[in-house]
């Protein structure tokens, strides 16, 4: 489990561009080290801005996209192609423009998919897909080089919300009903699954995120009350913030700004 580190950028645009540049470098490094790379995507506005920024980055062509596995950390449980699906947004902003191997793109199931309109079955199906790609010796999950998260005003990450029953689910993928952020039905990696990623990046922009970010970085916040406080990459936990979201970052991180 890694200690958190914090990088602050002037505004949301610069933040998205910096995260995009880091992502390209991270994928290049992973491919240099192990011949392939894997990324776990999320939803929300800042994630979409990052995807658009990667699409616009000339250096993106240095990545061998045919050897990148794309997974999702959470999904809004809606029909395939629904504009509110995290998959639809990521495809429109970035994935459609990349020479990916379709067999290595792993969206979470849609509500009109083979598992039907049953989020529990969809979560179980995604867990099986993850297990099929698992590393030898690790039964449940593949290697994730980098897992990106947005952060909610309430401190949620992926679709793990404060005080939600999902905290009592120790499977890697959980169905979520009654999400306070619409739509109400979702699927999500649980915190233990998120925390198997080599690097976890928490990306947040805007003053409305400052309180949750500050509390998550302060000592003592619990993951059930504040899921973002329970996230740790194996080798790196990186908070990537714009100045407004960083307003309440505790003083011990301030030298990094
Ligand atoms: O499906 C979703 O909406 C998410 O995966 C969610 O966890 C999101 O990343 C945060 O709510 C931040 O979203 P914003 O960047 O839009 O604030």
C-alpha cells in the first residue's frame, strides 16, 4: 500500500492535459517493462476531459494500442450505447479514435446485454471476465497498471458511495442500487479490487470537491464514510487536482504544490 502524493495544476484544462500526458507515459513505461499495458477507466466530467486530451496528444501514437487492455472501474447500468454510459462517453471521447484490439476492450455489461436487466448478474459476469484475464497465481483479477478515479463531492469513487451496502460486499465487482448520483443502478469494482492496481490516480477539479479531497487526505477519515480515503494503489496513490479542488489539502502535502 502506497502513501498518497499530490500534484496540483492551475485549472481543469491544464489538469486534464497533465493527466493525459502522464497516462501516455505510464502506458509506454508498462509496455517497455512487460510488453503490454492495462488501464481502468471511470466516468464523469474530468475523466471525459482527460480522454479528450489523450485523443489530442500527438504522443499518443507512440503507444501500441493493440497491446493495451481497457477495463472500467464502474458503469451506469443502462442500455448499450446510452449516452450516459461511461463506456459510451469513453468511446466517443477517445477509444473510437485508437487502434485498439476489440478483444482487449472490456466494458462492464449493459442493462440490455446477455445478462439481462439484472445488475447482480452483470456484476458477476464482469467478475468472471476479470478472472479469465487474471495473472497466474491470482485467481480473481488481472494486473492493472493504472486505475483512474473521479471524486464525488461526497467523497465517492467509482460507484462506491458513502455508507452504502457495497462496503460489505467483498467480491471484486458489486451491483449498486440506490446510487445518490443518477442513474440509481450501477456496477462497480469494490475498494479491495481497486486497491490491487499498481497505480491509482484520483482526479478532481473544482471548488465543490475541495472538502472531500481535504478530508480524504487528512488522517483519520474512514472509507465507509469517505470512500476516497480508502483508496491506495500498490505502488502509487496519486491525487491529481486543480487549484480549486486542492484548497483544503492538508499542510503536509503543500510543499508539493
Ligand atoms: O459514473 C460516474 O459518474 C463516476 O464514475 C463517478 O465516480 C465520477 O467519476 C465522479 O462522480 C466524479 O465525476 P465528475 O468528474 O463529473 O465530478
